[in-house]
C-alpha cells in the first residue's frame, strides 16, 4: 500500500550522533483516510498519522505516533529520512495537505513538527518532493520540490538552517509528476560533482538537470523525455 513502506535510516549510514537526541531509525504513514478527496496520487486514500521508530541513547526502542488534526492529511508516498542538520540524527520530510489551504512541506524530528513551508494556499494544490542535499557546499542542507507539478511547474529550493526553512531560489518550467501517478519521477543525481535535481521540462519533452551555485538555479538539457524510465536512468552517474 502507498505510504505503508518504511523510510529507514540504517545505522551504518549515519555517524554517531553528536548530541543526546533520540535517533529516528524508521518512519511510515498509518491510519489511512479518505477525508481529503484529491486523489492526485491515483487513489482517494491519504494518511492521518506518522509513525516513528525511535532509538533512545540507552539503546531502547519505542514507537511514536504523530496524528494530524482532522483538517489535514499526509498526501505523500512515504516519509523521507534525511540528516538535515548533519549531526547524525535524521529528520523526516513529508508532504502535508490542509482541507482549505492545500499542501506544504514539513520536517519532523523525534519531538514532533520541527519546521514547515507555508501552505500553497488553496485546496487540491500539491507539491512533489525531489530530495535533500547540500547543493552549494556551504554546509547547510537544502530541500527541493516542484510546486504544483501539474499547474505552476516551479522548482523551489528551501534551506534548513537553525531549525527553520527559508526559500533561497526558484525556477519555473520544470515538473516531476502527472496526475494519477503513484510515484514521483526523477530525483537527485549524486555523483562526484555537486548534486543535481533531475526533472522533466514543463511540456514533458526534455530531461533537465538543475544545480544550485549558491546564488541561482542553473538548468541543463540532458536529453529527450521518453517516459518515466528515462528520468530514472538520468539519475545514474555518467
């Protein structure tokens, strides 16, 4: 089932935590609900709760369930774990949607909601995450998503710093999702150079690789769009 898959951070992938915070070892959505009738991901079921598997500093594990109020759902595929503060304790990135205000990107940690972007502002308006990385090498992690991939088709880049999200760049004419797809196409290409965001152009005819130089987003055409698999192949290093 969409959303039931675990987002897992294997212990071997993370350095020892530098602070005495609990460690999120996995996350998943639960409590499916039809209270938000958008069906952008192919069905009318979204999720009302986020379950975190947490390992405390004494090695004990526990499960934390975070429930949204009735006016909101997790309108997403699965939670994403990312070490946004680069301290060995991953945070959780999700898409939340409000019955009146539409989607926003939210970050959770073991204590609950940590930060969020503003809601798009209208019901049935959604965003599709691309990924999280330090795109410009300044020591801070950015999160990228496509704002309204079927309408606005705008890539937005938000920096996570001091526990807050701030938008630092955006670029129109890019997309990564079609209505009804139960997946998000493209993602991050992580090779020897700086991370690149792999998407399609707005007309779904070309593959686009976009990087961030610290000041602006720079896009490059990398070939024809020949279906979702061509976006997946473009994630591989040359």
